C-alpha cells in the first residue's frame, strides 16, 4: 500500500510470476459501491479525515462533556463516536462525558486533527 502502490493477495506461485514481471498488469474489479466507502470519499474530497484518539489522563478536556469542551468551535473537529466503559455511542450528544481513557472518533482537517491530537494525547 501507500501512495502510488498497491497491495495484492495472491497465491505464492502467482506472486513469484508477478514479482518477476517487468511491467505486470493488474486489473481491479469493483465489488460494488458501499456507503461507508462513499462517505470516506466525500470526506477526503472535502479535505476531511477521520482519526481515533484516546483521551489522556492529563488532557484539558478530560472529564468535560463534549459541549463543555467545545470541540467543534475550539478544535475544529466533529465527534462521530465515543467509547466509554466498553460501550460505543455513535453520534454522541453534547452532554456525553470525555472521560480519561475514553476512545473517540473525530472528523476534521489534517491540521486540526494534528492539533487536537496534541491536546488529547496527554
């Protein structure tokens, strides 16, 4: 994988042929359109990404609710899901608590996700 690269799963005998070829031809056949891939494509085209973070013990947002922390206004990220005590909340409301050790999926630009990561991972 990676930019300009492709990862394929093939039988060992086919892998040897593929690796020894000067200019191998790879044909990718779509398995249909799935909505989650469509969503990720829309986010990427608009400059947004999704990242998972764990709320650190000394993070300034630890113990605050999503509303109190003002994540969208202060950090430019939107909370998609929050996991506390082994239970996921999808699209949590503003009163959901960002407890230390909680996991959170957020959407934002690459730069805002980086800045948010510095605040959260403490």
